[in-house]
């Protein structure tokens, strides 16, 4: 919510800022729809005349309807190393087959 408040220009958000906020929401596990809801809640609070520093506080009740982001699975360094090793070995085999 703080990022949305930082992008507010009065009661509006520019198209480019909106796209950045949705992209950021997607990176932390929110759907674009839920990112749009958070933006709409912040804009609604601003339209009601709530000062920017209080918007996140005042919007907590409305934010409860948005599910928490699902954590994205992260691959381990060992798994990435194994993938790269497999790719290199496959490339070497393909080169050997091509040369023979």
C-alpha cells in the first residue's frame, strides 16, 4: 500500500505507475486483479480526503478482503547447478554426435 500511496498524484495514478505497481504486485505473488484492488482502495481513501500518510492505516479494513500473496517457489542453488551441468553435458553430446 505504501508504494501505491507514493505514486498518488492527488487522487490519481499515472498509467505508467499503475503498470509498475501491477508488475511489482505480480513479483510478490499478487494477481493483477488484487493489485488493481489495492490501487483502487488507496485512490478511494485519497478521494475521501484522507492525508497520504494515513491512507494505509485507514484502508486496512478494506485490505482484509485481499488474500495474502502466495509465496513463489524458489529453486535452490544446487538445483540450478544441476540444471546447468545437464545443459552443458547435453550440448557436449550433441557436438560429439555432430562431429562423428
